[in-house]
């Protein structure tokens, strides 16, 4: 079911609450209104933008994203517009009250403001904004967001790439993978668990390398990361010392 999410930021806590109340009055159907102030305890620091990230993470295709002014969304106009463009590309309707923008009536007004901002820049701005919100661990992902994460992981995308694409923290993505029972580490996809490479392992690996075998093939065979094979080579070449727990046999 489509939902309405709103966001505003005020110069002071009092201004923030006033703007939030105004949005609530104009959009009583809003599922949640996110808001933040420019500073805390009398400081004039810029807003953390984490709350903005929460608001942007809460919307998916078919939803409505409302703000009083587009400029609230970014540190500068181009960033704010790019975020709006990214939402539009995802199928989220954008409403900016004071700017007279309501893409539910048609996207022309917003597209005119977007000018020459590329779609890639829009997607990146939106992902970066969401990433700031994802740093707050207590933020809950929607069922749709969780499904999107799992779908991308099942398609073989690594957590770092999923994080950049969806604007969700990599730690959260790995947590979802664990809960979903997904083996996202390429070392373990063949069912072989990684292990500490002991002295005998290293002698065998060094001989296989000397015989012309490629490190990636050896790593896959042993169920370890290829970096471990290259480390063994450096040890064999006398460029790196053994760790204490590698002095014994496997």
C-alpha cells in the first residue's frame, strides 16, 4: 500500500516543530513526518542529515515524499534537486509545497528544475543521502527494503555494491544475509569452510605455485581467500613472517 512520508529541517528546534506541525496539518495522511534541527544546545552546526536519510529510506516506488522546500534536502541546491530526481526515477512522487512542485500532477515542473543533472548523479546523491541514515543502527528497514537487499545478494552482488546501490549500511546488509541464511562470502559458496593454513599447508601451496598453478585456483580448491595464497607466497619468498598460530600443521 502506498504511503506518504514527510521531511523538514529547521534553524532551531522550535522552528522545526512548527514546520513539522504545518506539514502534519496539510498532509494528515502522512505515515510519519521526519524532522531535524540545524544545531543542538545552541550550536550552529549543520544538521547531521541522518534523519533525512531515514525519511528517504522509508519510501519505495508508489509512495509520496513531501517536504516544505526542496532546499531542505541538501547542503546545496544541486544536491537537493538530485535527490528529488533520484526519487522520481524510483517511482516516488515528490511534493515540495513552497516550491509549487507536485509530481502527482505530472513530473514536468521538477524535470525543468533538474536541468542537466544526469541520472547517474541523481542515483548517487540519493544513495549517499540514504547511507547517512543507515549509519544509525536502530533504524528499521521496511519489508520492501529487506526484500530488495536479499534479492540483490541472491543475484551474486557483494554487500559493498548492494550498500552503494540501495544506500543501506554494509553492516545491516551482512546482518540480513546472516538472518536469511545466505552465504555471501565467495570462499564458502562451495560449502568448504575456510581454515588456518598451517606449516604443511604452506609447503604444499608453495610447491603448487612453483609448479605453475594459479593462486585463485588454489584458493578455490582449499576454500580460502586468494589473499591467503598470495600471503603464503610472500612467506615462502621470505618477505613475510609466519603468525604464531600458523606454526603448526593444519
